C-alpha cells in the first residue's frame, strides 16, 4: 500500500506525545503549556486531552496574531479552553504539562521556571542543530525518556550538551517502550520532573499505516494498484 505520511506523521507524533504523558505526567494534570502554534501543535493538544482531563491550554509562539488565531481554532476543534499566553514564562509557570513543538535552534524557556511535578514533552528538536529546552531543564529531570536511545544519541539536540559534558549518561535514557512494558520505571515521585524527548521512529508510521490499510479495505476505500 502507498500512503501519504503528511497528516499521518502529524497524528503519530501527537499520539506518541500523548502516550508519554499518559505514562509520565501526574494523573491530576489539568493545565498544559504549549510552545508552537503550527501544524504539529494541534495533534499534541488533541492527544493530551485524550489521556488527561485537561481543562486549560496556554499557547505561545512569537507571532502574536498567529498565537491568537491558533488558540481560537484549537478551542473550537478540541472543546477545551485554549488561551494565548503573553510570554514564555507565563506558558511554563503553573503548567502541569509543558510541550515544545517548534523548530527553534535555541531553548524556548528557562528550565528554572519548571515547577515540581511537571512533565515536559520536547517534540521539535529532532536534529543536532535544534534546541528547545536548556541544560537546566535536562538536569532537573528525574526521568529522561526517549522513543529510542540509538536515535536520541544521533538526533536529540536538547540532550547532546549534557551528554557531551558527562552530566547525562546513555544508560540514564529510558525508552518509552521500556516504561510501557514495565522493564524500566517512569515517574516514581509526584514532585519529580519528567522529560520525554521525541525524535520519531519509522515503526510508528508503519503501525499507523497497518491500521489504516485494514480500515480502508473494510470500508471499500482506496484504489487497487496495478501490480
């Protein structure tokens, strides 16, 4: 089968962020702070609302007009209060979950702003030249979770500085699959800050594609290929 991965890639990225939040964020999490107002931000918000009883989302990006328009659009589509945040600090302070989904080459917030018990999903830093969170945020995290250790060591720009300086060791990186199967522990304390670094994996696209192909055949959709 041949599928276009544009919208599907957005869906699986958000779904993985939601899965990480289900495993690592505190059960009572109700307020999310999201950096980024683009294509990928919508799936992150939708997934969070599926795994936690999110009551309010604070949305921040540098363009004020885009911030306001996206907040209104996401509020209508997902049935949750999404408000434009006035600053990066306001986005982080008081948030139970913080999501970064940007293309920034420098950290978008100060790690000192994170409050005890916060879960962070950093989903935009998928190359060594991108940095969405600073070393303080990484250092304060009691759990640093990745989708794949091998991929994170090659691509996680957020983690590279701490790894190079020896402040973070490869063995400290916990894979999300290990948390799901119970072979490694996730959050162990309600005051603990947890971090999920999402680089994305091809198998996530394949898993979604298998489900969609089955649904397409079941509903008589799509066209048979000439080979």
